[in-house]
C-alpha cells in the first residue's frame, strides 16, 4: 500500500512531467540536466550536438524544455542583419552558450565566436555545450572597466539573472561567489583569432545585467567601428556611472536601434540614454544594426 505522502505527491505530477522533474531534483539536490533535443531545434546538430545541458531553474530550463530553443527573437534579428562575408560573434555574458550555439548552427557566415562568462558553473556547462564547435574561443572572466576580483550575484530562481551588481537581485533570493574581471580590450577579445578574422565584421551580443553600457564605452573605436549588428541588454538598476556621451556616439553609428518589445519602432539616442539612466528595475533588449 502506498504511503499517504507519496500518493498526495503523485496526483498533481502524474500528468505534469516537468513539475515531477522539479520536485524530484529539488529533493535529490540535482543542479542540472541533459536534455535530448528534437532535430527541429536550432540547438541540435546531428551526430555531435543532440543534447544540451541546462541548469535547473524556473526560467531558462522550462522554456528550453518546452520549445527547444532560447530567445528566438535574437536569432531572427541577427539572421536578418548580417554583414557581407565572414564575421565574428562576440558573446559577453555567454551563460551556458545557448545563444552562441544557435547562432553558429544557423549562420555559416560566423567564422569564429568569442564567449565570455565568469561564473564557474555556467562556464563548465558552456564548455560542454560548445565542445562540438572548435571555432568558439571561451574566456572565463567578466568584462568591465578594469581588472580585478569582484563579488558575483546569482539569482537562485533564474540562472539567466547573474550580475556584478547587487541591485539586479532586487526582491529575489541569491547567493554570491567571487569571480575574475578583465578590462574590456580588443586584444583580450580577439587576439587568439586568426589574423584575417581580427579585422572581420563583428556580431555583438551582451547580457550582463548592468555592465553592457560600461563595456561598450571601454572598448576602443577600432573595435566599435567593426561592430555591424547585435543585441545588448539595458538594465534600469542601480549601477556605476559610465560615459553617456561616448555611449550615445557609439549608438549613432547604427541606423537601426530598437527595443525588443517594440521591434518596429526606431529609437532616438536620447530615448535610449533616458531608459538606460533609470533605476526602476526594468530590462530591455536593445537591437541595433548598421543596415
């Protein structure tokens, strides 16, 4: 005869396998899973990448389990706004590599990718999720305005919300670790690439929960001038100041400037700077392209 506790648990999860997985993994202390992908998934590549490793959170892993992809709107934008010829993908805040993996699978024109991720657990999954892509160079560090070691904040509910800024954890449970930070320079990002690719057009993706603008203004003009298109996250949280005038000058180089929730509305520089300066705990993905 089943125990009352086991019977009460089985009833709500019998037809909800994801809930059953969540309850079981919480009970057993399991932190990640290996998901078998459908061939239609942009994360799938036959013979070499038929599974993906996911952290067990309440945001990222449920979405990938349900849809077999992650942030498909970013993939669509980049595919629509490509430069001519070979290009390099730079992914700052690469997390476990889902965006890079989808883009490299879908866009043969990406000849190399540079992925930057400071968190040791995420970096281990990033390494495993991209092991079949030797064109990817991986850097275990945060990028910022200077070198050093910093406290890193980890949202316990959302594995995509890790940040160097405590305010990104507003209203949620978190833990911390210490990570290495490197000053954002062209050499640190591109030096290990073959010489021709160090001058190739760049596809940019950054998602750092509050450091995106500071990283952009720290990189030199020679680098910024080669960025053709991309996506960066703008966070309205309490974060260190950055050179707003230089950030505006960088944005002026792109004729397409849109927030992800309003993809048909082009933005002025002042609108972007005004949004970036807020602290009311909102986020927006800024899509930009020269064409």
